[in-house]
């Protein structure tokens, strides 16, 4: 089970890191402006600065682009999404979604969901502006990112900080410490690492749902950031609260080109859901917490990557599904066991393998 859970955690990290935390080919690249105006509650937000408070309650937003790329997509069937209302997990239903040709995410994610389900969500006739009205709670603060792709590092995205109260000046900062790597592997210096701040109370509510929604950990993120080549990070405008930290990087074998993820977490155990109050970062009265150290252990052996292409024809399709079904429920050494179908590498072909296979179905390989 340990190997299966390790794969599961990596899948969580893939989601976390592809929202802007990693995959950089360099630092300090110039940002191409795509959002020309972001107005909410009558306040025109400025990028990467401490914006003045926005009124709480029902407020109108306008997001304007520099070219006509705003569209609507109607869902074939209504889709239900989980929603954190501040105390518990509820559900919301959407029938359409917007596309502005920029990947957008908010931390906490509530803001993005509120925009998605806004009853008066609309686009301008020139397809430049997305508008609507949402309810902003008192005392809320947000980090909003617009990127050219969902793997843009943050320093290549347009970033906005705002809230319905004065933004705090508190910064949570630290450094990642890499433990022993497998033989032949060194920390990669050509891609950025990243860190995410996790609201421990939200995580407590969300963890029981992670098996069903493996990307649901995003619902507990409060802030994310890149870290530099020295693996230091700074999470800005952090409100008072108790937080855990997730951090990740990559290591590479220069001879083979193989890469592995190295990651660590402080304050929560992503495998068990256990919260350690003594390890949580406590931000009190807007005071910064600095000089944190996050240990980033790595497995002794690199993980063998499997992709679901069981027949080796370059895609994951129905013929692969038939091969997977024929091996389902078997164990290593048993009749019918197919190591290529053991996608999490734990020696059994069970439901966790099916989740991995399902996520790859219909896709090309390589």
C-alpha cells in the first residue's frame, strides 16, 4: 500500500504544481500582458501589489482582455462541484463555463468557483470582457493568477492580491532542504521549485474526500509561490491562521535524463491526514514567520513511470482497456497478472490502478 499511496501523493502534487508552482525553463522572463483590466467591487486591481480593500457583499466584477478571446461553453449535462462554504463541504451545480484563453486560478479557490456559478455571468459583444456579480465575504483575502498555460511559473503570470479587508503584510518564508538522493541524481537547477500554504482547518474537512477527488487538496490552498534556484520561498499577504506547507522540486540523472519529484510537507501528513499542531505555521496579529526549513526527502529508487498504453501502440484506448480488465484483481506472481497494468507498482491491480488508467484513457503517449 505504501507504493500506491506514494503514487497517489504524486498525482496530488502534479495538480498542485501545474497550477503555476513549477515547470519553469528560466526565471525572470517578461510577462505578456493579456488581462488589461481587473475591476471588482469598483476597485481597479493592480498587479503584484497590495491593493486597497474591496467592499464585501454582492459585488460586480469585470475582467477585460487585450484581444477577443472570451467565450462560453455549455455543458452537455449539469456538473456538480464540491464547494467549501467556510465551515463545511457543500456542492454547487454548473451548466456552463467560461474560457478566456488564459488559465486562471484563485487561492482560496472559492473566488473562482463563485465567478463560475455567477447567475449573471456574461461576456461583452466584442468578446473582450467577462462580467458578473458575486458575494464577497467579510475579511476574505485572495491571490488570483492568470497564466498562458497551466504550467507557467508564477513569475510568468499576472498576479493580483486583494481582499474585503486591509491586506496583511505578513510573509511566510523559508528554504527547502534536500535529503539524500538516489545514486546519480542531483537537484535540478533549470526548473523552479514551489511552495503552497495549506489552511489546516480546511485540510481537516477536505482530507476524507481526497480518495474520491485526488485534486481536491487545492481547496485548502491559501497562497502559492515559486522558489528560486536556492530553493527559498516567500508567500506574501498571509492572513492570520494556522498553516501547513507543501514544497516540491525536481532531481535529475544527468546521464539518463530521468527526473524524479522530491517533495515535503510540514504540519500535515498527506498520507494519513494527521495534523501536527506543533509543526503548523502560526501567523498571529499580521506578524511574519521566516527562516522555515522544509525537508524534501526522495525515494531511494526512481519511480518507474507507466502510462496505461498496455499494447504499446502509442495511445490509451479500448484495446488497452480490455487488457486492463483481464488483469484486474490479480496480484504479482498470480495467474493473469500483467505488470504493465500495475500502474502504481504495488504488486496488485486494483482500484487505484484503475483511477490512473482512467485518467490516461483516450490520450496519446509520449
